[in-house]
C-alpha cells in the first residue's frame, strides 16, 4: 500500500496543490510535468477513493462539523444554527475537487489506452469502475453546494451546470458503466490492491452502481417524478447491493492521513442529538431492562416518565417535545440500536465508552452545576438537547453540551479501527420501500422492503434477537411514529407524562406534545408509511451516512427536526423567532454549503454560472437545492 500511496501522491499533485492555492483553475490543471503516458489509471483511481476517506483536516470540518451537524446525527452548534466557516468549506471543496481530478485522470488515461490498443485485461472494466466512482463524487459535491462542474479541460476553468444536469449526467454514467462491465474478466492477483473498497470485484461494483442509481432516482422524486420513476424502475430490476458482504466500505487506520477515521479527532464531542433521541425513545417497545446489564436496573424509569423539570435552566423555546426536562435515569423502552451507537454517561466499564479527549477528565465528569440551583449528576442518565441560543438559561446551565453528561458516540467509530461505510444494504431496501410505496414497479412490496431494511440494520448492529418483537410494535416514539407497518393510527396531539419539579421535588403530570412537523403534510401526519420508512432509514444511516440523512430531510422534511432554542435571537436564522419556534420551516435549517470565497475570486465566470443555476436565494446557507423542498 505504501507504494500505491507514493505513486498516487505524484499523480494527484494537481488536486492536492489546490489545498494551498487560492486559484480555482488549479482544479483543471496538473502542475506536475508528468506525461499522462507515464501515468497508470489504477493509481489515479486508487488515490481518488482513498482521498475521499478524508484526511483529519477535511473530515473534521465536512463530515463531523457540517454533515453530522446539518444531518442532526449529533448535538453540535454551527451549521445546525445556520453558521458556517469559509475555511472549513474551502478544505472540503478543494478536497472533493482533487478527488474528482484523480478519477477524471483515471478515466482519461484508461480511454486513451483503449483507443491506442495498449490495454491490460482489466482496462475496460477499470474505465467503467472509474465512471461509477465519478458519478458518486459529482453527486456528493452537488448535494453540498448545488450546481457544480461536470467536465473539466486541461488549462481551462470548468463550466458550472445545474443540479438537474449533474444528476442526469450521473444517472447516464451509471447506466452505461454497468452495461459495459465484463464480469468474466479475471484480474491479476496484485490488481485488487488498487481498490480499497471492493478489490475490483466487478459484481460488487455493479451492485453498488445500481443501488446508487436508486438513490439518485429517489432524490429526484419530489421535483422530477417522471425521470425518477423511469430510473428507479430500470435500476430496481438489476442486481442490487443487498447483503453485508456487498457493503461499500473502506478500512480506516490510525494516524493522520487519508485513511484516518473520519470521526477520530478527540476534541469533537459527538453527542447524541435531540433528533435521534426523539426517534429512539420508545420506538419498537424493547425494554432497557432487556438490553442492559442487571446493575443498571435501578436507573430504569417507569413508562411515561418525563424526568425532572428545570424551566429556569433548560430552554422551552423550541419545539423539541422534551424541552425543559432533564431525564434523571434511563428510558423504559428504547430502540435497541441506541445503546450500541451511544454510550450511557458514567458507563465506564462498557468497552465502547469513549473517554476522549484523553488529555482531560471531561468525559468522566458527570456532575455539573446549574447556577442558582446546585450540582446535577448525569451519571446513568439519557438526555439530548436542542442547540441554539438559550440566553440566560444557557449561561446558567453548565451541564448542557458537556462531554460527560450526554450519551456520546461509541469508541468503535472513533478509534480509526472500523470500516467507513459509503453504502449499506439497509439503504437499498429503504429506497425500494419508498419507490414501492409510490406505486412504482419494484421487485419487493413496500412492506417487505421496509422490514428487510430494518433487518439489515439490526444485523449490522448485532441486535437481531429483538427484530421480531420490534417489527410488531405499535409503540410511538417521541415524534409520534411506530414501527409496525400495518399500524398507521395517528398518536393524537399529546400523551400524558409524569415528572417532578426539579426545584422543589413536587410531583406533577403534564401533556407532552407530539411535535407538529409542518414541513410534512402540514404537520397533520406523524405515522404513515413514508414517515416510518424515513425514520428507520435515518436511524440505520447512523453514524456513517449523515449526508444522506441531511439530504432526505431537505427533500421531504422527514424525519422531524427540532428547532434550535431561541431564547435569544439567532442572527443566522432570522425567521426563527419567539413567535415561530413551534412550527417547522426550511428557513430554520441549513440547506446547502456556500461556495468557498476562492471560487468567486479564482473563477468569477464559473461562480456566476453557479449562481445563475442555483436560482433564487443566491449563494446562502438557507437557499434550497433544486431537488429539495422549496418552501
């Protein structure tokens, strides 16, 4: 592998140089004076795939602080509150441009060799694999920014095209590439080392391409239904990525390079988000007692328990249904993947407990002060909070947003010993379920695909023993959604809960509201089939596919995203106010990343093209992408 990296670093110098160069036209220029006849296409493809694993500089900023935050897979301020950083954006933009530079080089060299008749046995397949990978990278970039460049020419600035053009191009590339792959080709043994994902297993590459085609088709379903249906039905008939051995994944390694873990930086807290928490709690009817060691039984609370209410220290100016409450124990029932993905505060004997950052004791500090009240111990509790500006309440609350007081992502995803997943079988099934629910021709019924998606996710997390009871459950989570496909009864507007006043200990009862998600069917529906599908898809994509989770929410308004607390105005979200915080709006959630300033400075023509294709709203965080909800 060291030899591969060495060669790749030479070939992709044009892409890597972009990270230290402000001129956008470096995207299309290879400053290294190496003849392309001396370049081997497999090196360039290998470098592109490995580069997209993101070195820690890019990963922290894009994967963690942008995607996971925008996708509500963690509690983190920044993008979730409409904020951004041009330096972070530049790091990702230059990175993905470099990866595209590499795969474009692989395509160009492979095609040149084919045209010249100087091919290896695998060259034609290598070309098609590269086209598949390029289709993914182009749509990843577009899903972040909107309009991007499809093609580049040596020595010229790229031309920006619409998101529709990007998607149509990618769909055509996937279709043609799959049709052209010859699965009978036998590769030389050493060739597999140049593909860190599938080792050039052509059956897996075609399956991935077909499932990726499903993803892109479904992405267009709300804005271009005819095209979406056509592409979906064509792809659904083909071989798809449906089993664990077909997962598109790349092995991470410890250190500081492209293969370092995307979630490995110790200073990132990566706490459970309120969105995930509201989806987890109560969903599936599996008791905490059945999931946890007996030593934690004493901390499990009765059903319908809301916790301790601290209205002077926790924001109530958010539509998070648990606003104002501190849950002083463990929930009676919870989705069985929750305790696998996030570890209970104080559960130090759990081998997946993450003690990051290792140079402090923060992760093992569970007692924090509520100014004016005293200390509050979060050991063996389960809480997640909205972001936003809590004003004076936030200033007095030293527990909110602290590492040791909130469930945090399991160590296995942070120690660079795992495998980063780009596409799992659960996603294929949930895509099939959504298409079938729309009435499109599908190889499976919507229910069968939905349940297969849950089963695939349970298998990944190792909780198969709960699957039967989970699929049959009619219990609602905090968002008002249940698991059972045939249970579509709406939960009503509220449900009764018991609590105690945190200040004086007085017992009380309240009607906790199920949130009104006005982004989906005007808030009237919480438990239909599509809500179930996207709820399960969102949970299954944790923690590897936050960009997909964010894209689904932008496209459908599902699942329910709580608003940031707005005890004080949030300058970056001016439409979110003390009068509007109980509703949902695309104006309350980030819709895309702004282009880096280097684009406007280095390629003003391209930037102008991008803005023209972006449409109303301009180059702003809150401007929706073409395939997303527009209001």
